[in-house]
C-alpha cells in the first residue's frame, strides 16, 4: 500500500490482516472505547 498508493476498504484491510478490527461509522467512538477497555482488561 505504501509503495503503490493503493487504498483498500476496511473489509479488505481486515481480510489482509493489517488491522485488528473494523467498526461502523455510527458506532465508532463506542466501539473503540470498548476495544480499548478490553485490551486494558487483558493486559
């Protein structure tokens, strides 16, 4: 992606594994907060 300048959709990125999770726009803030809380609880 860096060398070609190609962009991918969230679903494509999730399939290729450079991201851990994908969240919908309308629930982004709450989803990120929960994701972070889960990481903290398991570390």
